[in-house]
């Protein structure tokens, strides 16, 4: 049972991330858990968002493969459209994935603090942006299985510079930011990093 399930998990991850070499996906943990390690992970959307990490580790119990917990992300980096690639640092980060009937039921990521980038002593490099406690959540829409409800909640947000356009009125420091809304065809985007890369 364990070996067959591990092979199926490896095949599913490989199918969802066709750009990854198959040997970069390893499943270990016999016999008490399934520990999935992915090295060299990178995804980029057509609008310029990039996230990458040299290694991901996610774990599930053999008795509940519908619930996965993120155990670690080594050297994570984030790039926003038009910006530089920035290393991520988080305090008390927790993340989990819950599936139902083969589709995402809920994704939750919470933290007490998050910083992207590091201060440049010379003052010439890009300034970091940081936030206090916050979270990102995706929840399946009970009315439409193809859609996901999205929520972003951040406290004490400090941007590296003033936002462009009308958003500049918000300033570089925002006490509390909350964004919510639906993502049409959200389940389709999650099925493959290729579909995500083509997202607008």
C-alpha cells in the first residue's frame, strides 16, 4: 500500500508540474507518513509574478491523504511584477492543504511576520517590504466547484515604495489590508503550474 501510494503521489506532482525533472520529486517517510520533497520549484505567471524555492517539503498521514501540512520551504523567493527577486523570511509560518473529491477544499497560510528582501547597507539596493501578522486563504466555492474564494489579510504592512497610480493615496504604510474575491476557474489553475503560468 505505502509504495503504491508513494508512486501515485510522485506521478500526480510530476503531472501538475511538467517543467520539473521527475527525479526532483521524492516521496519518503515509510511507514508512518508520506513526506514529499520537491527540489528546484519555480512558477511564473504571464503577468510577472514569480515564486521559487530550492526545496519544498509537505507531509501527510497514510490515514488522511486529503490533508497536507507544509514542513519547510528552503530559500523561498518572491518576485512581484516589475520588481526584483526577493528572499522571503517568515516568523511562525504555518500552511496546510485540504482536498475533497480530488479538488482543493481549502488552502491556508498564516504567519506572525513576513519580510521580502533585505535592507541594503549601502542604501542603493531595493528596500524590503514587510508585514505583521497575516494570512492567505483559498476556499472552494460551495456554489460552483470550479471557483475559489480568495482572502488576503495583512496587518502593519510596510511597502518598499509608494504604490503606483490611484493606490498611491494609501501610502507606503497600511495599518490593515484585506482583499477578498472569487477566482473563476480557480480549480483549473491549481491542477497544473503550466495553467497557472498562463493566468492573467
